[in-house]
């Protein structure tokens, strides 16, 4: 006889109340401050608790909806089959066509063409599309002269009478972000002509549900250093501006909303990014609903995700593969229409065939081996993710309303509000990177000690663009460290830091490891040593090595004796640095020992100081 009663797992264990959990935590903290030790103060404007329970879901209004149902928190579709997107630069149409055909046979089902040529004709378009079936693959155009390119593509579609229901084409026309926000101006005048052309294109493509003519380039904010909340709020505000201004030209909300494509970055903040895309769908659905569309589905957000360029590094570039993979996982779990993994070498060269293959294979692995495409919104129901979604949505909505109170995206941008916010966030991130509160592997922590920049890497790749005026300037977080290290690599000198380990073996080794990573971030050659039985032996080896910096690595209690003796024996032949922040620091400083490095140091500024002392 079949057992039709479901057995409740762990029913034999008594329930544990929140009060009991809190009491256990308080006991483990042994008097330490709960808020300081366990509560994460994010840069997004809200705090994250150390744990969440079912009771933390109370009051979250969007719970209970399914994928494909308003407000689309769990997804706009009942499946999670995202498209694998890859972008090709189109300088030579014939070459781009050959590359496109190759990657279409390698798993790509969403082609991106970035038009870089100043002149692009109807014949060039035919060459680009040769042997590509437009009804079998999604195609996205970005780059130069988008309005004219869109016209050429529509001419071809109409001339060949291609079936409207089978076409999926996106034109990345974005005068608000790629024009006003990045360049400081619209394509013409105050933007009226830009919006008139977009409205004309919306009308021309009205019968083609799969063609979108505006791309809201939200990743621009993220790559300029914004927070996740700022990227979402400003992306929604720009999208809303398009909605309003195109409706003012006589179009309905349904007509406009169906022609918008949203593109956002996905950073290494794994769970936050999942929550961001979920919150984005909900907020956009409610924005569109406010205009009473004829069909509720007009509020479905059409999202494209692209892995972050901001956290890519030039040094130790293979780590970028790992970054791209975890970021792709966030997007795949959150649910997006299409996803592009940026090749690991994009920060310093035109992506190679190898880097492009690895980038697409990261997605293909998630699909065909990890089966992420077989489940919709797997994070849904998680106490943590649902609370993150709610928190991000609340903060983004608050900032969105602030932009609207200033007259909408265009007016808020012209007033300097948006750039000011993003620059402040970027400055905070830069400080966190300089002090290692935020880690960029291979740049400000755990560098490859033996790596020297290849001759092909241009200085421009590691130099942050001038950040002047009321514009958004994309950059990479690692640039300050990379510029410093490239300068050392190309200086013609070989600075060395010698680890003089003495005193307590355990602390000596721990501090030698810390110090080695510290100095290697500047490309300074590290000479590590296991342990010296005497100070004299250590100093002799240090002088013999020719090192310009000698780092004494010992326990705090040892420094008051060993550091002055080492200083005496060195006799000014090298810069003496003490690893740590010993209580005896004032006494050591009184004896002329003034250089200390520890976990609270500003790594970037400290390294620059020592390089200057060495004449580099």
C-alpha cells in the first residue's frame, strides 16, 4: 500500500526561535558589538543581516507571483533559455561575416555587430549578412551611425519580405546615455531630432514585434564606478525618459515599451546581482503599468546582461575568466534574455579567437553541463535573495523618484546630479581598492610575483581617462595599481624587497607572506626567506642581495629589540620597513624607524612612496 502521507523532514527536532539564535550569537560574540561584527554595511544604502528566516519575508508584497506573471520578479517567461551573445567589431564586413559564421557554428545564437567603419553601405550590409539566416538568429547592431544602419536593415527586410514574426533584431540607439551621458551632447541640438528619428523608426517597425530600436545602456553607469542601486535607478530613469518623450510624439505606451531593450552589467557581487535583475523587472513593470498599457505584457523588461569590464585586470588576466564565469552565473540564475561574457583580454587587446572561445564556453558550460537553463528563478524563495531584492528595489525606487523630482533623467543629468553621484561612488571604490577593503585579485592582492607586462600592452590600457566635466567616464578599478606596476616594469630598474624573518617563527612567516604580497603589487621583486637564526645573519644576506628595501618580519613583542639592531647593522644601506603595527611603534619612531606596513595601510599610496624613495 503506497504511503500517501508526506513525512516532514527533521520533524523530530524542536523548532528554534529567533530569540534562541540571537542568544547563541550573543554568547559566541563574548561582548563584542553585534552590529560591527556581523552586520554588513553595503555601499548600496542598506544593511545586510547575518541570517534571514521565514519571518523576514513578512511584508514583502511581490511574493507569490510566478514566472511570466506581473510584476515579473521571477522572470518574464516560463523558461530560462537565455541567448549566448557575442559581439564582433565590423571594420571589414567580409572578415566580420567569416567570424560570424564561425561563432554561429560554435554555440552563439545572438550575434552582435559593432560598426566601427565610418562608411557603411548597402553592399557592405549584404556582405556582412552573407549566408546568415536572419530568421534563425538574433542580431544586435551597435556602434557608429545606428539610425542609418537601422534604415539599411529595414530596407533589406522590406525588400526581401522577411517574415516579421521570425525576426529578432536590436538597434542600440541610445542618445541619452551613449550620447548625452558619455559625450556630453546629443547627436544633434537638444535631442529633439534624435527622438524624432527614433519615433519614426518605432512606427516603421510597429509590425515587427521582435525588433527593438532603443538600447538603454545601463552598464555605462557600472563601468564608470556606480553602485548596483545607482546603475538600476539611473537605467530605469533613462528608460522612463524614453517612454515619456516618445509618447509625447504621439506613440502609445504599448508601442514604445515594446521597442526598448535594457542592457546592464553584471559584477562580481554574486547575490546582489541576482537580486538586481529581479528588482529591475518588478520596478519597470510598475513604471509601465502607471501609464495604463492596453496589454499588461507591455511591462515585461527585455534585458541583456554583459559581464563587468570595471573589475577586469591587465595583470594576471586569466583571472578574468573566473570573474566572467561567476558573473555569468549570477545573470543566468537571475534570468535574462541574452548574456555576453566579455573576453578575458578585452582590457588590453582586441579579443583573440582563443579568448572569445573561452568566453562563449563559459555560458555553454552553464547551459549544457550545469543545466542552469533548465530551471526558472532558482533563487526565488530564498529568504536572503528575496530580502536583497526588496532592499535593492526600495533603494533604487527612492533614487529613481529623486531623479524624477528633478525633471527626469535628462534634466537631472544636465544639472550634474547623476555624474556627481557616480563619481562619489567611484571615489569610494577607489579608496577601498587602495586600502584592500575591496580586492581585485592579481592587482592589489595576491599578484603574480614573476609577471612582467608584455611589450604589446600600451600605457593607455592602464591609464584612467581624464574624468572632467559633466560626463560619465568608464574605467577599470585596477588601473591605478596597474599604471604603477607598468611604470616599474618599464623603468629599466629592478627594485627588490628583502624579507628579514626573525624572532617568533610563526609570526615571522605570516608577516613575510603579507609583506611579499604587499610589495609585489608594485612589481617589486620579493626575496622571501624562511627564517634567520640571528639578526646578523639576516642583515648580511639582505646587504648581499642588493635589496633597496628590507622588511623586518617578527612578532610585535620582538620589534623593540630586533628593529633598532637591524637599523644599526644596515647603516642606511637600505630602507628599513617594519611589518605590523606594534605597540612599540612610538618608541621605534623615536629611534628613527618610521616605516610601517600593516592591514590598515593605504597600499597604493604607500607603494608609491617607496618607489619615489628608490628613484622610480
